[in-house]
């Protein structure tokens, strides 16, 4: 059975050896992940196989894609969803609404939405599907999944309308691949506009022009001149949105990330989801266990760093403007407050948006973010990157 899994990993360009594959089989035979092999959950097998087969954490995202391809995208339910019976959320028939029916759906405001969900959890005793009130599927209720509501709380299921203001599940994101091969050198060329070189350190590089001039002035006697090496002294702090609607832009952002890793010697990077709040993280697989408080980020890197935000700024406006507005948890302060703190700490900043500029005016959150960053938002195009680099170079 697992031989095909081994070849799937090899086809995904993962350096998995036969010895490591045999080690995995031995671990399963020794019942490392459960009393019996039958008791081994998919989650247990995932962690065991990744630990044995992947030697570099930079390859985790490639492994995850290959693992998902082989096992048909099997996902484990998060702990929080176990409080809601799974039969309530079983998908049934499809839902098709006319534009008139969609416009007639009542949209709850923020406070009413959260209060109503609390009431439904206390009152609901059985499965509902296709309705407009209870937690379920395929209806117009603001609670559940696979239906339609202009502003609701998605519980389980897959994101389709991308209009949920909260998502009730533990979400897992992929790291951007810093080794992604670029389809063009243009991104590197655009980023290169930001690079500045300065001579630093001890004088251990030959100054050819200075040596020639000094030797000539010394009547032909060789007079060697040395100068410090030239180093790229630009410092860049890259803050990248990941997950949700950013899944549509993984390839392009990976290209940008790969180019930045090449062009900037002093590059630090962190992830956030939709909007920055009180913490960021370095590794998406361990983001709940290894998160960095945003205050510590500001204290760690001084103001000579140039900050580059990368994200589509596509989210509920509440995520930017309200405490508790995060789609994932109850943040104590609004995202706008944290963005203003970062921009105050780092006067040189820009926002790169992978979404086409043509759709920006139709998304309220993008307009809000543009105003917050003082119109320093640029598209992820060659021209947009060049404009951003010129602005950061001032």
C-alpha cells in the first residue's frame, strides 16, 4: 500500500530515500503510533511519516501537498468542532438561489450575529439542512456551511462564498516555498532597485583603482591599497498574509518570496492571516505553539528595517476595524490599531497586493487598508514592484 505513497513523494521532488521508507515501515510494524496499526489515525500517521521522511522543515509544504494528493485531501476535524454533532453538518443537496432571493436574505450585524449563535447552540437539538435559522448545511442560515448568507459564521465545510466573518475550526496553512523557481527574472530585477551597497568591516578586499593611482604617485613602486568588502546593507522585514483567499496566490507569492530571499541578505519574514493582530508566526505548521507577540517584533527589529506587507487585503471590514473581529479568534484590539503601531515604528513600508487593481474598488476591506497604509498599496506586477521599491528607497 505505502509503496505508491513513496513514489508520490518522489514525484513531488522530495528527497526521500529507500532507507527512510523502510524505517517508516519498521515504525509502523513496531506500533510506534498506536496500540495497533488499526488504531493509528491519519493524523498520527501524518506526523510519523513527516518526521521520518522529511529532513528539512522547508520541505514541509511540498510534503503536505503530496500527502494530501495521495490520501485525497483527508482532513481531521478540529477539537472545537466536536462540540457540534457531525450529523448536523452533513452535506446533502445543492443550493441554487436567484439574485432576488439572495438580496432578500436578512443580514445580521456583528453583535446580533454572535448573540444569535449562542442562542442557537443552546436551543438546537437535531440536524437541520436547507433552512434559514438553525446550524446546518445548504440553507440561508448564517451558521453552518455549503449554503449562502452574505455575512455569517462558517462551521466546518469548505470556503465558497468567502464572506464569513468567523470560521469555527482550527485552520492549517502552508508555508510559502522559498525555493520556488521563478518563471522570470523580472521580479528579482524589480526588487534589486531597493538594494544599497556600503563598505563594511575590515579592509580585506583589493582596491584596484586605488592601488594603481597610489603606485603611479609613488614613482612606480607598488603600493597596495585595501578597502572593506561591499555588503548589501538593506534590511527588509517581510510580513505575509497566508490562508483563505490567499490560497489563490500561493504560486505568485512564493515567487516573490524566493526572489526576496535571493536579493536581500538581511531578510526577516513572518506570517499573519488577513490582518495583523497581537502576534505573528514563523512556521505555519507550528503557528499556535511558536507565535511571536507583535510587540516583541517591534522591539526586536529597529526602525532602519523596511517593512513589506504582502496580502490581498480581502476580508470582512470587521477584521480591520473592530476588537474581536478576527475570523479565527477574539482579538482584544482591532487590526487597524496594530497596523498603525507597525507603521509608526517603521516609517519605510509598502503593501503588495496580488489581486488585480481592477477589483480593488469593489472590496470595502481593500479600500480600508489602502487608507490605513496611506495609499502605499501596489499590485504584484513588475510595474507595481518597481513603484514600491522606488518609494522604499526614498
